[in-house]
C-alpha cells in the first residue's frame, strides 16, 4: 500500500504548492548586513531538563553580559546531536556555529540533544517522532521559566526531522517565530524514499512495536530503530501542525537535497498551509548545506535566519 501511495503523494506535494515569491536575494542581503555588525563575546553553559524519567542535555549559548535576551531553540536532525554535523575547515558543527553567530549579535540559543541522542538519557533505539516532539516542548517550557532569557521572545529553528519537531512545537507553544531548514514535510514518504517503501511498510505493519529494524542510510551509516519509530511517523503531520501556527515562518531549502524531496516543493508546502507572515530561501545546496566543503552556505543560512528572527 505504501509504495502505491508514494508517487501520488509526491505529485500532491508538487501540485499543492503554488509559485511563491523567492525571498532568497532579500534575505541574503539582510543576513550580510547582520554579519557586518561587530561580533560580541559569548558564553556557554550546559543545562539539564527533566521530562518524565528522562534527562535532556543542552547547551545554552548567551551573548556575554546580556540581560534576558531573545532565545532560539535549536532542534537537530535524524541521527544528529546538538552541535550537529562537523563543518570542514572549522572546529564547529552546523548548530554550534549557528549558535555562536546568533550570540555574537545579541541572540541567545539553546541547542539540545533529543533523548536517545548525544549526552541525553535514553536509548537511540527507543526514539520516536513523538518523543522528539515531547523533548522540544519540554525544552521550550524550560526556557519559558528561565530567568536568563526573555520568555516572550522564544524562537524555534529545526533542521530535517528537527524541522518536523519545530513545526509541532510552534503549533503547541507561543513561539515568537519558526524557522525550518530542510524540514521533513511528509515523514513516512521521506523515510520510504531513502530506505525503501517495503522496509517502512513492513515496520509500520509489524504487530511488535519493539522489534528492531536495521537500516543503511543514504550517507552510508547503519543504524537500528524499533518499529515503534516508523509507526510514530504515521501519527505526526508537520504541515497540519503549521496550519495552527499564525506567527512568522521562514523556510530554507536546497535544490540539491536528495533526502527531503522534492525541493523546493517540500518546503513550499509549509507556506501553502501556513497563515501568517512568511519567507522562503531557496539555495543550490544539499541536505547537509555543503558543510563537507566548508562553512559558506551555513553562514548564509545562519545570517539570514538571524535577520528573520530580528524581524528584517
């Protein structure tokens, strides 16, 4: 059944997304203006957030000396961790670099390890889309009660599966803005696309939610997850979630992305169903934002995101 639905779903995404004004040049310009500002000092601290019996570990990066600055909740992608993918030629990951760029210009951030990832508690095999959404909401609620940041200016930024989480957090909590980097728009299709529809269909249909499925990902690594993860993909819908969010939305996609496809339609679908201020940036980049070749694309995206968060 799943494989029969993939092509119609793909065509539906393409057909549902009308032509949108491309904000790429304007946001590049706004980002360049932000990057031209003097960079201030930053400071980091490790935080621990309790959700039920689990502990979420995160890094709070602050502009040094700032009093209750705005803050961005950074949500990493599938198999990632809070610093995210290493960038060639630097000693930073995509999110640790983004956090520094934000903090140098007055915006705090909290980047977390989802439970089962990085330093957070839990086992990777037990991760589900719904557990990551619960982690994201718990992190937002922690920021809301923190004395260190402005509780009325909590923004959210998610990459890939973290973008799915960001959409759901925006639907459930009063975020000041939402930024989606190559966000998974149709997670069941996305996983069927790169590990095979038969494997995803079998995992969803399996009566044992604890059965372990081993898979090889497009970037070459092998990983194991329980069938419950695949079942959870059918219970979440980031596009439906974004219809419940009326605040500012910024979508960034890459035309060379072979993981979340087709682009730019998979990004434009969020704008189609979102009712509120919105912008889209379309770049000639892949799902990893060219981090394997250097920081240029990541810097462009981080700067544009900073400008958007500041209302530019």
